[in-house]
């Protein structure tokens, strides 16, 4: 059973605002990855954090940023929200940056109006 | 650019039928390959993975996948599906820079 939790479950924001999404990793996992999943599509890789450092980034602009804390929990911050940012945001933790035993959380549904 | 293609958007099978879901990727170097499954109302979970070694990989719940390097493919198979296999299946590839690319997914419906 996955131990990755995310908060909040749902969020509604307006264009131009900023949002912070939170993720708590599976116990023993030192790597966190964030994904954006639009309706009807597969998850798109945003970035990965390993031991509190960004360790890989997908094709997302700098207004998508993140943090990983010493307890390996993580945040995803999105500035200057756009309508196209509406999506399900998934957090996943893994044993290592090679995605061994990657466990996903339930996601945060973000709606931008 | 690295990409992942899943050929079937929606597959409908009867119980006990055999399953094969296609997955092709575009990257020519060393890759790590994964299949994930999302059952209705549940989180994405790992079905199986290939990092190296035997190209025929066995996963949970009777699933297996074969890595064919010359075809850039990693197809998922199951000899006999059950109603409980109804889910969405995602192929994913990790090639470099820790960038994990997912396919668009295949929805599998198994009729009892």
C-alpha cells in the first residue's frame, strides 16, 4: 500500500495567482518526482528532487519550481497561473533517482479559472 | 526528443482472452522501461520494470513484458485476462536526465 500523500485534494485558483502543492514521501524514499496529468493523457514529468536538490527537469517553464525538505517531503510551486495549468498534479517517491519502486500519490486536482 | 507511443487507446476483451498492449519509444540509447497500471479509483502503481538482463520481464498479477531493442518496443502481455484487470495502462521510459516519459495510456475493459 502506497504511503505517498498529497494535499490539498482539490484546489481552485484564478489566472495569475500562485499555488503550492505538498507531498509526503513513502518512508525510506529519498527521491520525489512531480508530474502533470491533463485529462485523457499520460503523466508529464515536471522535475525530480533527490536529497533536496533538483535532479532532472522536464519541459516546463521556470514558473514551476519545487523544494524537497530534509524529511524528503516536497512542494511544487507554480507562479503566474495560466488556464492550461489546470490538471491533476501527481507526486511520486522512489528509492532512488532511477525510479526503483516508484509509488504515486492520489494527486491534487488544480483548476485555474 | 524522447517520446513514447501506445498504439491502442481503448481495448475491449472478454474474460480469458489474451492481451497484448503495444508500446514503442523513440530514444536510441540505454533506457529503463516501465508499465504502470491505474485501477478505477486507485493510484498509479508499478506493474513491472526493465533495467537490464533478461528482456522478458515478469510483473505482478500474471503480467509480463518483452523488451525488443531492435524494435524499440516494450509490449505488455497477459495470457488470460480477468474482469479485475479492467484499468488504464501506461508505458513509461526513462532515458536520460532522469526524465520519465509516459505514453498516453491504454484503457482496458474486460467484459465478464
